[in-house]
C-alpha cells in the first residue's frame, strides 16, 4: 500500500481520516492495561494504570521527574505550602529524598518547619477524626489540624525549645532565613545523633546535606512568634528578608550561568511558590540580567486558576512573567489533587526509577553565588556607561 500523503490522508472536507498520519500525532499510546498483580510496585502501577484523567497527569509528572528533573545537571527546588510535616510527610518523604540528593533547595511556610520540630523533639502527634466536637477537644487541651491531634503541651515544649535556642550565641546577629534554619538544623541534628535511630527532622537532614531552606513569609509562623518574644527581651537576632531575595536569585543565576538547568517542584502554592518563581523576574526585570526562566515546572495543587489564586497559576501564565522558559513549556506538569495523595506516589516512583544524586551542597556556596551575581551587575554597569 503506498504511503499516505496530504491528499488521501484527509476527507474532502479537510478532516483527517481515522488512522491517518496527521491524526496519529494526537495519539500518545493505546490504553490497554494489564491486570493489577499482587505486590506490584508503585512505579509499575503508575506506568501501567495511570492512563487517563488526573492519574495521567500524575504519570506525566512522574515521568518528567525521572527522565529530566532528577538528572545530575539539574538544580531542584522544592516548595512546601500549608502544613504538610504534621502528617508525617517530613520524616517519611522529605528526609529520605534529601538524603538521596534529590532536593537541592527548599522554600517553605513557617508552619512546616515549626511542626517539623515536634518530630525532632520526639513530641507525639496522633491520627484522629475531623468530626469530633472541637469544644470538647479544647476542654481536653487537644489541638486539631483537620484529622490529626496533639496535646497543647507539644506547642509549649516546642516554643520553649525555640526561645532557648535563638538566645544562644550563634544567633546574635542579622541573618537570612537559610542561615537561621541551618543553625536550627545543626542543633536538631545533634539531638538526633544523641538519641540514635533514623533522622526524622527535615531541618536536620537539610543541615547534614547542605540544603538551604528559605521561608517566604518568616513573620507567619510560630517559630517567629518566639523570635519576636525574645526580641522584646533584648535578643539581637534579626531576619534579613532582602538577603533571602538576593540570595535565592543568585543561587538560580549562578546555577544557570554554570550550565545547569533549574527545576521547581511545587507542593500546593501560596508564598513559597511565588518566592521560588520570582527569582527569575528579579534576575531579568529588576536586575536587568539575561536569563530565560526555569526549565522544569511541576506542581501539585487543588486550586483553580480562574479564581485569581496564585496556587492555581499555570506554567503558561508563568511564562508571561519570565518565570518559566517559554521554550521549555512542554517540560511542565500540573497534577490537580491533594499533595498528601500525589507526593507519596511520586516520591516512591523517583526512589524506584532514579539513582541517588550527589548532594550539590548549595548552602555552602551562597557567598560564591552572591559574588557572581554582583560581578554580573558590575559588568552590566560598566558596559552601559
């Protein structure tokens, strides 16, 4: 049979014939799953059975993670919104991923880092129900986060730990949140070492792996409430948010100019999402340096873009801001579901399909990145004179 051409590949009206070469480009693969088997791995389940609707979007994110994002030449940033660590995702997912070198830098809400300290201090959180009478829970001095509860003493003990820690000599100067969290992680890592057993704290794991953790809204969270109380009592610690803005932009710019690619993996949305993505407008629009945007974009969200919420803002919208490279838009995936459902599956997929990576230890290179950014600005000013 002769090969089809543009004439016999279509009906007279111009519509492609079924099975034609032109129609075939819209077909990604036949849906023909094999039966589910006992002891099937998570990765095999995703590859073989996540074939349509939002499960297919999750498979696309999994494939993008393994085939492109988790390569040695990619700097991977992870954002954490809301309060994911109370659910156990910190100890169960983020710590193993950090230790395997899959995560290079983090932007988080203060809540995630505060609740991470409960696990570091071996303070118990419990599964419960969202349908208990909250007045009764209050009478029993129980704090509820949807369907988990803990004694209010967990908060008091964590607050006391933070206040005592930040009044120590290491903290008596102005610093960015990366240095602040690195110092907390140093002390928490020592607590874990003395206790023995596996590490359960994201802050401690990030300290050990040289992964900087930034807080996009440091004033929003219980850690800073205790820092604020200490300030009233004469403590000298101050948080420099401007350093965070320049430091994260320098991290991205330095990585890209060194020939590496950058990926953003976004759990939820909110200020962590924008803080990580705004590195590119800061580089291009404000500092006036040449850049094209992040190379890879993956987001897990249950927010819609049409309500104007940043959590639902698409990678296409990010292209218009210069946050994502327009030429790399196909290297993006959005999974519209709960991060507590999607991220365990994606983490298991990565652990099974991708080899561990060498740690980039970006925390220790922050000054180098800032120096490189300043040199680029000096060169730009000299050329424009």
